[in-house]
């Protein structure tokens, strides 16, 4: 790697180190948490000398409580930069054999080569580009001819347009019933909510044990998430297409029964990963119902420059476990 590829890898390494130090973990402790036998590879990752594999980086995110996908996006940027650097090198630098031929002529010639050389890489690329452009122009021309013929064939003749009896305006079509589109119901692979913070006391998993829509839901179990020990939150940065600040979100939550002192706060995160709680519960939590079953909660995405994530923070007044199911998130 060189140039931007190095810069992107160093940014990823700096982010890993910053999150590790923020959690108060040593390199050896993080290595144990992600299943490594030694911490030497983590040193290379944090200094940007190597890029961690995808599965290991996912484990690092989980161990450090990093918002889902933050380190993965930095890794993708590093891979993209590395690809750009390599592509630029291939386009600018001639192959070694070609370079020697340009400098010294072909083997056996005393002076500059008089053999007819083939086209250079730049000429080949340019010719290919011209050929592709010609094909594209021809395709557009054919498409235009076909569309013209279709329009002409579908145009009614003057005789057919002459009315033979008084016409009546068409009856208005019945209005379609408004339906809520299920944007996130955890039925498809890749739909999941992970722990944003408080991973020391919380776990989340997609399960078929409970479900409000379909056959699966996210089940969150928290033990000891009090104001004294720190709260826990789950959420997602994926599947938010079409969701904007100011829009209403309906989230169905399941509880196994009465959980005294347990509550939730809905939130969103902006492009800088800053947490902003919904205006419905800006300063205090919403109590969870006491009866077993599903209950819908509607909240508003707070105003921010750019929506990056949504989630739910769980509260408890005691160290007693709190269990919450999440399903059918719609907007």
C-alpha cells in the first residue's frame, strides 16, 4: 500500500485504539476477548500496517461496544483506497518487458528497433473505450426506433376517435386502504440489532421464541443495567432506507411480565455518532407495561443533520434482569 491506502488503514487503526482505550482495555485483554492467542497482530492493526479480516473486526466491534458497522466502514474505505492506488499504478507504469523494449529496442537490434510494435496499453484502452461508446450509441438508436414504432402503432386512427354516442366521465377508482409497510421484521438475513453500549450487561439475538410479525424477533436480555452501573442500548445502522428526521417510527416491544422499575428510551444517532433521544422521552424513560405480551410504541426521529442509526436504551432501577423483545419496526 502507499498514499491514501496507508492513510485509510491508519485511520482504522487509530479508531480501534481510541475505542480500546476508552473501554480501559489493554492489548492483551482485547486479544483474549476476540479469541487471539497473542496481541502482536492487534499492534499491527492499530498502527495501520495490516488490515484486520472481516470476522475479526466484527468481534472487535462487539468486544469494544462500537456502534454496528463503524469500524467495518473504515475497513471498506481502506480497501477501496488500496484498490485505487493499485489501479493507478497499473495504468501509469508500463510492464517491465515493454519498458525495456522502449529503452533499448528488441533483442538483436544494434540501434532503435525497426520492428513494428503493437499498440501500447493506452492505445488499447482508448480503442476499447471508443468501441464501447459506439455500441452504446447504436443501442440508443435502436431503442429510439423501436419506441417510435410502438408509439405510432398505438396511436388511434381519426375514425376510431370519432365519438358515436355521448360519453360519460369514468367513475373514480376506490381509494386504496392505507397500510403500514414493515421495514424491519427480522425475517431476512442481515436484519439484526446489536448492542451499542453496555455490552458488559446486555446481550441481543434474533430468536424464534417470540415474534409479533412473522416468525422472528430480536430478544434483548440485560442484567444490572442501573444508573449506578451504566445503562445498555441496542440498535442498528442498517435497513434505514427512506427514514428521515421528523418521521414517526412505530416499534413493537414484548415483555415476559411485570419488571418493576424497567423502562426504555428511543433514540437516533447522527453522522458523528452523537446520540439524540426522541422528543417523546427526552429526559426520562418510558415505563414498560406490566402485562406479558406485545405493545406498540410510536416515537419521532429527532432533528439532526443526517440519520445514522436508531435504537432503544434500556433502564432498570435494580440489578434484576430485564428482558425485552423488539419486532415490526415501521415508518
